[in-house]
C-alpha cells in the first residue's frame, strides 16, 4: 500500500488532533498528564499523530506509522483511565482567576468524557485503517499489515471502555 491520502482518513486524523489539543492536552491539563509514566517514544508517537498533521497532509501517511501512533495513543488512554490519582491531581491544580478558573474547571470536570471521545475517535480511525488494510492485502494477495504488528492485538481492548 502506498501512502494513505484518502480525505476521510486525513479528516479523521485532523479531528483527533483538534480534540486532543483542545480537550486533553490543553494548557490546564498538560502539566498533570505529563506526569503519567509513559516512555518518550510513546509521547513522541502521540505528538506526531495529534500535532504534526501538516508534515503528512500532502505527502500522505505510512500505514505502519499510523498503526504505531494509534497503539501509543491507546496506551496513553489506558494509563489516563487507570490512574485514579489523575483526578485528584487535576482537582489540586492552582486556582487561576477569572475566566481561566472557569475554563480550568470545565477542562477538569470534562476530562473523563473527553478522554472517552478521544478513544472513540482513535478506535474509528483504527477500524477504518484495518478495513482498508484488509482490502489492499486481498488485492496484493499478502497478509494485512496490522497482522504483522503484535502490539495491535490489544488496541481495541485498550480503546473500548469496559
């Protein structure tokens, strides 16, 4: 499969990035989220998916790179869900004044819902890519790329809330 340039995939990735930047990794939440024990490679992969869209918009995406970025993002989602002290840390953020207080309180109170939306968007991208991968593999008479990346076997479980 050549580089992925389909408009629906690019649009979905843009939506994931916009949601992540506005609702997950905004100026109020980022300091607490960076305390999650995730390796630098994982953070780098999440950053490429959510913040470096311009690098890939015209040249396209490599399927295996997208899969690795989704897997990294799924690990983040799992870690953020399973760290009960995140809510406590979010609530203990310094109290800003005026409008910033309202925005900070909204970011904190909506964090769980926004994390769920992020996971749902990632899952939609993953399912779309797997479907495309299967169709391309059938044409090429080769195994799909996703079957060759062991880490992907748990992505669905990590993204779908139990």
